[in-house]
């Protein structure tokens, strides 16, 4: 995953005395990021829908938008949709409380990628003193906002309904 590559590159650059190795690592990560975009080479739009609310109607709205966009663009090949949850929004992707597990799985099968912020997840787990199960197929990113910024830099549009 690109986020891990960039994070690893940044850690490596900090530890190296020679800047050349850092440049090489960042170049390799950029090639990896370009490969990530090739999953949907014909996509007319690339967007990240942000979810930072625990409100069920906000979760419903994001899932409606993703479904509507898939329909509008004629399927998953012409639109690249990612849904990122962070803060209170991680609730949407927790297995024990999500009201939308079936719909999320259907959207995943249709090419929508779902991400959860590990910073938020780890904080909640520490507060609740237990492991929180995440819905199957949800990808974890170390920092939701850092991931969002990297996706915007890679050409995605950020949308917070």
C-alpha cells in the first residue's frame, strides 16, 4: 500500500546521512503510486469520500453517494471511489456496530475501497480496553488525514458530504 511505502521512505530518509538513498526510495514509491492508479486506468474521476461522523444518516449519505456515482459513471471502471473513515467515523466500519455491513460489502465488490484510520482505532481500543473488529476487506491506514493528503497529492478529489 502506498501509505506504508511513503511512511517507510520518510523513516529511512530521517535515518540516512546520504540524501541520495532517500531520493531513490521516494522515486520508487512514486512508481508504486503510479501503479496504484493503473488499477482503474480509464477512471474519469478519482475521489475520497471522508467520514468523520458517527451519525448513521451521514454513513447512509456516503454510501448513497458512492452508489450514485457508480451508476452515473456506468460502473467501477470509470470512477475510482475510496471511502476513508477517521475520528468518530470509524464506527461505520466496526463489525459489531455497523448497520451497513451488507451494503459496504456490495460496494467493495463493485470496486469501492474502504479505509479506516489506525490512529483512531488504536485510541478507541485503548479507551475501551478491548480489540475492535473491523468489517472484512477494510484496509487500514496509519493516519487517516495523512492518507487523505497523500491521495489528494496523487490526483484524488477529497469530498466530505
